[in-house]
C-alpha cells in the first residue's frame, strides 16, 4: 500500500507558512484601507495606494521565478524575500504622506509578492504525484486569514487603527521564521533542462494566453471588493467586529471548498469547476452592486467567496502545473501571480478607485460582474484540460 504524499511531507511546516502568509493578508486586505482613511486620504488615493500592493506582482514574481528556476535556490529565495519584507516595512512607521506610504508599500511588496509563487512550487514538489491534494495544505492559509480577520476586527473596536502597522510587522516576522523551518523538496523526475520547448513557446500557445487573460479578469473583478468592501460596510454603520465577521464568513466557505477540492477535481474536472465558479462570480458582484444594505444578500455574496477565490485559485494553480513542464514551474507560477494578482489586481484597484468616488458602489461592482462575464466566454472556448486523474 502506497502512502499518500500528504501524510509523509512536512505537513505542519508547509501549512504553517500558508497560515502566517494569509494571516498577514487577513490583517491587511480588510483593514489597511481603514488605516489609509485614518490618514485623511480620499477614495482615489486609497484606490491607488491599495493598487501598489499589486504593482510589484507584475514583475517581482517573474523575476524571482526566473532566478529560482535558473539557480535551483528556490527555498533560499523564499527566506531572503520573507526577511526583507519585514525589514523594509519598518519604514512605514515614519510615513504619513501618500508618496511615503506608496514607496514603502512598493518596497516591501517587491519581496513579499515574490515569496508565495515559489512556495507554491515547493509545496507541489513535496506533494509529488498527488498535486491535486494541494488544497488540503493550502486551506491552512484560509484558516490563518479567518482567525486574523476576526481577531484584528475585535482588537480595532478596542484600540486605534494606528495599531495596524504593528500587527502587520509581527505577522511578517512570523512568515520569515516559519520559512527557516521548511526543508528542501526533492526535485521532480525529468526536470532537467534538456530538449524541449522554450518558456515563451509554452506561454504563447493560444489556450495558455486565454488562461492568463481569464486569470487577469478574475483578479480585476475583485478590485472593488478588496479595496472598498470594508469602507462600504463601515458607511452602512457596521462595526469593525461585524466587518471582520463578514470577511471571515467568506473564508470559512473557502476552507470548506479546499477540504473537498481534491474530490471535486477528480469527479468534475478543472473546466467545469472553472465555468461554474465564474458564473457564481457574476452573481456575487451583482448582489453587492444592488443589495449591499440587505444583510442576507451580503451573507450570500460572502459565501460565494468559496467559488470566486477558493475554487478558482485551486483550479488556477492546478492548470499552471498541468500546462508547464517541471523545469518551468517556478516561472509558470510566478507568471500566474504576475498576470492575475499583479496586472489584474492593480488595474482592478485603480479602476475601483476611479469609479467609486464618482459613480458609487453599484456601478463599480457592476463593472466587476461584466468583466467576469467576459472571463466565462473565454473559459468556455479555450479551457479544455481534461479531468485530473486520481494519483
């Protein structure tokens, strides 16, 4: 009887890295805009500053992915990136202007955004043939997110939002410390750079171009949510604890999807999961566009985070693993991050900032729904990977 790789890999250490990495997101994404608002920045400025979190994702992951694939020092790059993240962030404590905040955000995110795509490769290498079980490790990131969202929301109802940078710094340090505990993964068989297509030959295949456009559109559609959801709920007179509960509700649903994703991929296939998830993405943004004051509709919209992020992220990671040879995994995962979270996330945050102040939440979230519709068409035409077979 062959044991599952999940039972033999350093599960706690890998899961711990995801836990702290997404715990940092749980403190930043819902509450950083509140901190920026406390510095008296307007909606356009907040949108632009939130976009800087994504700007470095356009080029940093690909740069570090290329270095990791060429040198084979993937784990060292992760550790150095995690270290420099919190070292650079320390400068945030002396910033109170938009330019100063933006420069520090660009600086630390250059290293922070380079870490996760390479860690995805490390995790998949540990999983070996059972890469479809990735979601069982990744779900601990969601658990970290939800715990932090709830805890920070409760804390911020008791103390000033000026404490947010201190919380972020502590979490950044934990990410670095956890990276020191991760062992090297065995190199996958057949990963040598011998005969085969070049990276650009793979990337410029029509179905892979379409896949990356879909990835971009998905993250673009999340721009209004990540940038202004907390501010919208605060304007509707929700407490920060209640806002934290709403954020965590979506991640609870995401965790449940990660638990069963391995089975869903085997029985439904990546194509069907992507198409259904994109349809639910449209529904989610429509609900937030037209019924944000209806708590029931907002709860439904938050539960749909299981599809709009959870399943689409797991499918995206699996498709990159499916499309790219072993020797190109680092660059493939980095490009997935660069195009989606980088270009898509940046454009989505900027567009949301421009629309929100002038046209309001209904128009902004309607734009997100329209973008998701385009992604559905592209996925229907171009995404045909076949079912992932059980290993």
